[in-house]
C-alpha cells in the first residue's frame, strides 16, 4: 500500500514522514465538492473525513443487509 497524503487547510501536507508546510494548500473534497479542514488522498482524489465516514457506514450497512443475519454489525445497542 502506498503512503497516504493528508492535506490540512492553511497548514500543509503530510505524506508518510514527509511534512510540507504550505499555507495556500487546497483542501477541496472530490466527493462532495466542499471545502474541508483536512482531506486524504484516495486514488488521485482528495476526500474529507465526513465523506469517508459516510462510505464506511454504507459498507457496514450493506454487509449487514446482504448477510441476512439478525446480528447487528456494530455490536449490541444499549440505552
């Protein structure tokens, strides 16, 4: 797996151990088109945490629905 490039708005980027300070760095999310505090590279596109989170949740729900199991994929719910 290649190193992940993370860009932080107004600060710069980090790829592996390489830190680059760049106050003009672009942090536009390729998925939602919005400006984000930080974005991570995903196959030449940059994606914000919210878009990544939504996709991970969708994966969990899809696995649950396709499995046909009565067990919840995220554990027991308590109140």
